[in-house]
C-alpha cells in the first residue's frame, strides 16, 4: 500500500459502516414486504422479485440522506405511500433531516410533508377510505417521522450535556495545573532566592577587608549570583503567566510554498525527501489548520533527520473538498536510529485534537515510521478540547448503535401489526353501507358517508332503481379492482333513511 492510500483508512471505515447500514435497510425492508402489502401499489410486493426491487429502492433514500436530506425524506415518503414495507427508509431519512437541516422552518415544512404525503397517496389508492387511512398512516407518521425526530433531539441534548461535562472537567484540570505551576514557581523563588541571597551576602562580606587575592574571587561570586538571581526571576515570571505568549505565524504558513520550503531545508540537511501535493493550495484555509499542517510536516521531517538519517522520506498533502490529509513517511532504511522523547509528537497530537482532527504516529513493519493526520477545513478556530476515545467510549457507541437498530426493527414491527389489522381492499364490504340501519337520521348518514357526490348522482340517471315516493337521495361511489364503478344510494323521507341501494354503472 502506498503512502497516499494509507491516508484514506478513515474513509474505508466510514464506507464500511455505510455499507452495513444499507444492507440492514435492505434486509429489514425485504422481510417486511413479505408481511405488509396494500392493493394499490404498482405491483404486489409479496412477490420475491418485486420485494427485492422494493428493498433496493428503499436503499436510495438511505444513500441520499447525508448530502440531500430533504430530497431523501420526500423520496422515502413517496415510496412509503405506495409500499408501507419501506418504513425503515422513511425513519432513517427523517432522523437525518432532524440532524442536518439546521433552519427550523425548512425542517418543519419538510417533515410535515413527509408525514402527509403517504397519507394522500393512501387516500387516493384506497378509494378514499379516509377513516382507515387516518388510522393506519397516522400511526405510521408517529412511528416513522415523529419518533426518529424525538430520538434525534434527545441524542443531541445528550451530546451537549456530555460536551458540557467534559468542558467543565477540562477547565477544572487546566485551572489545577495552572495553580500547581504557580505554586511550584513560588516555592522555587522562595527557596533558591533565599539561598542565592545568602551566598551573595557571604561573598560581599568576604570581599570587604580581605586581601587582594581573596577579594577578587569573592567579587566574581557576588556578581555571578546577582546575574543568576535576575535570570531566575525572569524564568519564574514566565512560569507564573497563565498563558505563554506565542509568536504569530506568517500569513503563508502551511501553504504549498511554506511546505516546499520545509522540504528544501530538509534536503539541505542531507535528507532525501519528496513532496507529493494533490489539490489546491491552502492559502484560503483558516490559519489554525495551516498552522497544524506546518507543524505536522516540520515535526515529521525533524524526526527523520534526528532518528532516521540516511532514509528516504516522503511528504504527502491531500487537499480535498472538506478535509486536508497530511503524512510524513520514511522507508526505514536508517543508518542509525536514535531514540527520542516523543514530546514533539505529543505536542502535534494535542494541536490536531484541539482542531477536531485525527492523528496517528508509529512504526510500520518493514516500512519505517509514519506520521499522518486528517483535519477538517470547516472550523475557523480550534475546537474545545475533547479527551481521546477510550474503550468505554467505543462500548457506548456500539451500545447506542444496537439500541437504534433495535428501535428501527421495532418500528417496522409496529407497522406490520398496524397495516395487517385493517387491510386496504376496495372490494371488501363497505362498512357504512352495512352498518347504517333504516330509520337513521340524515345527520347520522352524513357523518359516515359525507354529503354525497354530484357526479354519482348524474351518472346514475337512467340506470338506477326506482326512487321511493316523496324521497330525496344522496349518492356515493367507489371503484372495484376489476374496474367496475359501484354506486351507493341513500334515500330519505322527512330526514330519516327509508332505503339504501347499491348498484353498478353499466359500461364502466
């Protein structure tokens, strides 16, 4: 593996997680297609081939959710309206919208549309069985849209709380270190200053009234002690400062010209080093990031000069769309390896961590020593210090992933139960027609069937059965799967239901 490929290892890990998520979405969706089906879809998804196509379609919103969250959730909502088995795709897309769309109004509009769009599709596809649609898709909206949004909000609050606790801990530790440093400086000043003052006093006493050959060395001791006292005060004054003054870097720090200058200096020192720069210059990048790039390359080349003289080295800088990757590598063919303290690398690692980046340094079997880092180009200032991830953080992340996966499976199970409770079948007996008894009031009938359809009234002329005497009628219609249009007629006398009739429209 080349040095350039070694820098892409974080992408490989991220790609692996994404593939695992897509496989999870596809598998859960395909299993749901075997249990959840509706009559108005383009094709019945309980067929194996159609089920696989539906599962593959559910992966598309999952792929789009990061870069285009609004498009992903609307596509998932449309697919869910036709195939409720794809509820997991809608849930994941809703979570991404809540996490990535920062503006409140667009976020609310998109999520509302995602909740309403499947309901409209179900209403049209079911032949306007609005009572069933509201129940089924209302529950589905809670499970696939509202639920993931609430989960994201709670997790965001959890992260904010953890960040606040870590910041508080970091501040307390920093304050304790500053207090300890000041205390040590004070002790050094009191103890050493007192001893040096006594030495100066003894030397002055010896200088007075002593022979020439004795007074001259005594005067030299007294002046040396006075110089040491001045230097001690200056040094301890630096230790007492809460933040050491830092020199401001030049504006070209971390640019291509600056890195090339470091490489040229290393070559002048006898190191055979090559520079591999890909992408644009870093002149427009924030100064803290450019500082880190300069520091990483300088420390890496310094380590090669000190600890691996005679080896071939390579400096790699990759400027991507949103990140920059830096690496310094040597081939391990050093004439004599000199061990170091590792303090320089520790300082570089601290700087990279403060910027929210990743840093690795260490030997590679048969390949020498490597120093690599990856930094985000977005932040304009160093981020809050965060402790390195430990085993407990990895366990917590794995546990959270397991909980979320279990929640998604539970949401799909709720959808399976919900949609199988009341099946959407326009050929089934029309509940209002069967349950409305003769003698019901007009208000009771209107409450269940609505005010009626003028189109059905017009279409029934000449083909409907005879009307009861002195009655007025209300008409509704629906379409069967075979295309036959059915009309239901409710006739009233003195606002009481006296007849109800169902008949087909010929030629429809």
